[in-house]
């Protein structure tokens, strides 16, 4: 999260409807949507699920601190996950798994 925010000791997801994390690039999303609309006008339909934004709601399931360190992490280090977090491991199961579940559900739906 941007602006000095972090997810240290967070235990609940963000419940605010239409939440937009400050680190998300809304301009880039508008460019992407415009590009997808141009493709659609040419007869190419592309669907997108914004897993980045979806994941931002889960500050309680932040990237994990569980990796090998030369020495124990200090409280200051723990409160700044960008300095040590291992993005391949998440503190709670489910976040990356949801991305795969959504993709699988879409594929299965299209082949019914």
C-alpha cells in the first residue's frame, strides 16, 4: 500500500464498497479499458478481471514474512513489508487461489 500504509497486524479485509487503493493506477486502467473497447469495435471480445484491485481489498492476506532471514525482523522492518515481503507466499490462503478459481470458472462456463 502506498503512502506509508501497510498491512502489519491487519486481520480483516477492507469492507468499503468501491474501494480504490492509492497505489492502483486509475489512469492505466482507463487506458486498458479504452484499448479493450477498441478491440471490441473490431469484433474481438476480451474480458478482464482486475485481480490487482480485487486483491487490494485483502490487506489482511498480505504477502508473507515467512522466508529465510539472516536475523530476526525488527518491529520497524515488520511494519514496512516492501522491505522484506515474499510475494509468493501469502499469510492467508485464498488470494492467489481466487485468481485461479475465477479463471477456471470462466473457462468451464464457456465450454458448457
